[in-house]
C-alpha cells in the first residue's frame, strides 16, 4: 500500500501578502504537484474548532506562514522551531479615533482622557498588543506619560456561533467571525472610553460607520519606526523541520512567493483584486486602508529597516509581557534561502522577472 502523500500547510491570515498572491495565482500548487505533495490551507479547507488557528503555526510542523508578527514572535518565544525567510513592509491604516463629542482634536489632547484597550479571550491577544504599541508610541511622541491617561479594558464580545451539520460550532475570529472592532465601536458609542485604536480596512470601516474622527493616522507616519506593529513588517516563516528535511521544496515555494510580489507590482489592478479575494474587502477600501501603492509594497525581502522594525517590536512585546521569553533575532532570521533565490540569474516565472538581490543584515 502506497504511503500517504506528504502534506504542507500554507497558513494565511486574511491580509495582503505575496504568499496569498502566489496561492491565488496557483503557483504554489504547481510546485506541490511537481513535488508530489499535498498543499493545504486552513482558509480554503474550512475551519473546525479542533484545527489550529489561522494566526499561528503551533501544530503544523510542515508549513509556511505569512501574517501578523505577534503570533510569529509569540511562537518563537515559547520555543516553536520556526525561521524567518523574508519580510514585507506594507503600510496600512492605523488610527487613534474618537467621536466628535469627545472634543479631542489632536494627540496633544489625550492627557487625562480614557483610552480603550481591547482584551480578547485568546491565547495570543495580537489586537491588544498592536493597540498598546500604537497608542504608547503616540503618547511618547507628544511627551504624555502613561500615568497621565486613564486606561480602560474593553471586554471582548461573546463569540458568535453557527450551526453546520446539526452541530453548534464556534466561528473563527478572522474573516468569518465577529467583526474585529465591534467591541471598540461599542465602547466609543456608549461612552465607556474616549479613544480607541483601529487598524486596516475593518478599522477604517468602523470609524466611518460610527462617525468617528481620526486623531492621528499612525500607519502613514513620516517616521517608519512609528508604524511598526502586528502588520508592519509581516514575516514569512517556515517550520524548521520542513526547512531541514526539504530545503529544495522550501526554496521552490519561496521562489514563487518572491515572484508573486514582483508580479503584484507589475499588475496593480489584478493584485488588488486578489487581495480582495483573500480578505473579502472591496478594492476601494483596500486602496483607502493600504494606499494607492499597495501593489508595490508586497515584495519579499530582508531589508535592514524591516529587520530593525521587527526587532524593535519584539523588544516592545517583551517589555510589556506579551512574550514569555527573549530570543536572538539574528538566530531566528535565516537569509540563506532568499539569498539563493536572489542570486540566480534573472528567471521568468509566470511571465514575470524575479527581483534583483536584496540587501540583508545577516550573512
């Protein structure tokens, strides 16, 4: 009897990444077929409560993941054997928002105000981490101490359920679950808090829905280090076992992800269409939340700025208690596979040319 085919998981939280572009172009499945393996995705296969989260790689020893940095950093801090193969820097809407009735015009008006922080009943509260990072960065920039504002925890709304096959199941908190910022909208509308943090298309939609005003849009701040958070930069990680056992397969998959980022830069309309397919958002909201050059900001690399940003965010998460242990960033980043891809002579994949070599901090 033939052995079952090898399975590799593609872990994609529903956000803009070259990994998701490569998936929708079919390039990753082409590699899988040629290598005689099965390539699975939680998004396409459907979520069961017993399956791993869309946000992590905890129980998937053979997998590639690109998404928020908090779950990736959290996993590494508790000993999960992953390596960072590349990073994308895709700026996005990140705002401090208040209702007009709060009479808050600029970040200078935050002193003495009630600032809401989400508290979700999840193992990795990446929304809380992102909110705290953005809010404290803005307070620091204005010279306002943490003790000069009132911090208010915003409790998570009850998780909705759905009935399928006569079984009541919890709905995943990502694309198909409750709205990410339902709790923040409720807290503002009921007067529990004066200010909340909102991010990406869901945050922008929330602000417009309840008539909130933007006190500051941190996601497009002039200083790149102000913009770092769960989504900036976004690491592409691979489990160590897959890298050790199938380096040839990892390199081929990585080659397609690199090519997908270049393809997106050359095909703006189709790239936005695929981001919409991945996230469920319209092209107008995608352009609003990620800027008109979003298609140019999906290139995978290991640029010094991105590595510096990831390191700074790791330090923040450690100081604030979101990470159980510290670890060496240099040992987590593995530049070899990406360097191998970039050192090749220019190659055409899917009709597009792979980018020129990227600079790295580690050699």
